[in-house]
């Protein structure tokens, strides 16, 4: 599980869930609770819903959503109504995360899970 590699150093900075479909909603809630903080959700393609991104935009709760997928199954992510940044190497990941976190809109970072 990808979250086992992430350390939290301050209280109220990490929210982990194994429930499918809750990452984007949780990110929106976190952004509403702490609008001055950057928010990153990590999920797989099955955890995405167009209505979740619509809600984020309506509530003005932009967050970055890192979508990890199996390299042999590149997902189609253009139908969610938000910008999609595609990462194909580890060198691209940090700049893409920084760009998404600075955005004033929800943003998807599409990344193979093996990088």
C-alpha cells in the first residue's frame, strides 16, 4: 500500500482510508477545513467520480489528486472536467505535484504505480 511509505510528522496532516471512492471527497473536505494548506489525495482510477470533481469546483475546494495505475492499464482520465498532468518518469513527478498543488482548480496527476 502506497501510504505505508508516507510519514506524518504533524497532527492533522494525514488522512488515510482504504474505502474506495473516498479520497477525492476527503481531499475536498480537508481543503475546506484548511483552505490555506495544500491537499493531495492518492487513489487508483476506480476511486474517481466526475461528480466528486464537480463538487470540488462548486465548493472552491481545489486539491491535487494523484492517480496511480498499473502501467499496462493506462486509464482515460480526460472526462473528469479538470486538468490532467501525465507523468511517465520519476523526474516528472515532483514538478507535476508542485504544479497541481499550486493550481486554483482541482487537478489530476496520472502516474504509473511503478515509478
